[in-house]
C-alpha cells in the first residue's frame, strides 16, 4: 500500500490537533498507529478514510487523491471500523451485512446471504445472525461491524481499536483474519493501544504524540526505539 500525507493540518474549534503531518510510504502491508490517548490517532484515521477533511494538506492512498475523490467511489475501495460500531439499529446482524453487499456491490441476495453466513460462521456469530445490534454484546456488535467491512473486500481497511471490546480469544481471531487477508493483498491501517497486537498484525509502526508523527519504521523499532518518547511509551505500556 502506498500512503502519502503532505503537510496535513487539522483543527477542532480553533484548537490545532494535527500539525504539518507528512509521510510517504510505498510498501507497507499493515500499519499500526500507536501512541498515547489524545495523540490524534483516530483523527488521522478519519482523515485517511474520508470521514473528515483536513483544513490543509493532501492525502493519497494507493495514489488516490482522497480529498478530491468522489466519496461513493472511495468507499467502494476502502472499509472502516470505528471504536463504536455503526451498525443500522433496525436491521439484524445478517441484514446489516447483506444490505451493503446488495446495495453497494450489486450482489444478488443469494450471493450476499452466502458470503455473510460464511463470515458470520468464521467469527462464531452465526447463531446470533437474526439479532439486532441492541441484542448483541459490544464484542459481538464489533465483530459484525468488522465482517460488514470485510465482506466488500476493500483494498484497504481502516480499523480504530478493533480489539478494544474483545476478549483474548476473539482478539486472536481478528489477528488471524488480518494476517490471512494480508496474504490476499488486503491492506490495513490499524489504530491500537495493544503493542503485542500491533507487533503481530502490522509490519510498520507509526508512533504519534501531540498530533505529530514522532517515529516510524518497521515493527522492529518497538524493540529499539530511536526517540526518547517512543522508548518511554513502550516501557510504560509493557509495565
Ligand atoms: N470531534 C472532535 N471535536 C473536538 N475535539 C476533538 C474531536 N475529536 C478529537 N478531538 C480532540 O483531538 C485530540 C486528538 O483526539 P483523537 O484523534 O481522538 O486522539 P487518539 O485517538 O490518539 O486518542 C484530542 O485532544 C481530542 O479531544
Ligand atoms: Mg482514538
């Protein structure tokens, strides 16, 4: 996956959150964005997934000019799962998945149902497929939300804390799925506070603090941080 961020600036109510953020990556398969709470990780993910537009700067994902791209076209190529799932409350788990497949990807209802049930089975959710989001646990709803994004086979998936509501076994399931999909050329940008998960799921690390990218490089930088900030962060999180 190629990513280019050119001088991104972004504010909320006159408070500058991201400042002069630039980055160019040509070969990452899965990028983990790590850093303390409030660093601007989720904000950067929203900008890359075109949920928000930066005040200034340019963003290219696989050579697509994200800011200038047509939203509907862009959303056919990328998927995203944010911290709080955004399932349609009036639809069942199954319908939440098949709707997107039928409407956005023109699958027949039969194809959509088959694909959805396959994925629901893989994530041990098939017995809950007729429940609505309010009848699911947080972890179950989050997995349905992940499946819904996966079902359209996007080029790139943006995940914000995908394991925050999951127990260790389901976290492993998400990890396994990411690694499997990486082999099928799906690419990932994952915000996570779990360094162990970042190390296994990603091949590239972006460490952010105070709205800036402080250090980035292959996952091995976690074992040998170059900056005092990342060193402190790793020590603190590992404690
Ligand atoms: N919608 C918003 N409105 C106002 N401030 C926001 C909004 N989203 C994020 N912020 C602020 O931007 C900063 C970075 O937030 P965020 O990107 O969520 O950080 P992280 O994901 O690293 O914890 C925080 O100070 C947060 O309070
Ligand atoms: Mg966040």
